[in-house]
C-alpha cells in the first residue's frame, strides 16, 4: 500500500547555473526528470541498475538465489575432504 505525502508547494529559484535544491535529504540520489509540458516537470527518485547487473533482478536469478539459500541452510559448511576439493580445482585429479 502506497501512502502519499502531501506537502504545501514551495517556491524555489532556479539559479544562474540552471539548478534548484530539493533539500539535503535527497543529496546524492539519482532522479528521473520528465518535462511533461513546457515549464512543468515531474521529478522522481530512482534507482538505476547497470546493464551488466540487470540479470540479477530477473525472476530466474531470484529463484536460483532462493534455492541456493535453502540449500545452504540445510547443508552445514564442512572442511572435510578439503584437500580433494583443492586438488579438483587445481586439476590434479
């Protein structure tokens, strides 16, 4: 359920460099700015996902991660056979 934060409009002055301040609480955040018509802008905070990480946010990756977490919870870590594992990793079969 989304809640809407209703605030009173505030007057901002666009500086000589073309910038306005939205407040320190938004410092460093990425935003989407849409010009809906001349002089009317919609500014929304956003999280940008790099192209090479987009696969992490797809359903298959979420299912694979969930399965891995379930497996890890039911299979305690063990250092038995560690020498055999290192030999296999180093191609020393």
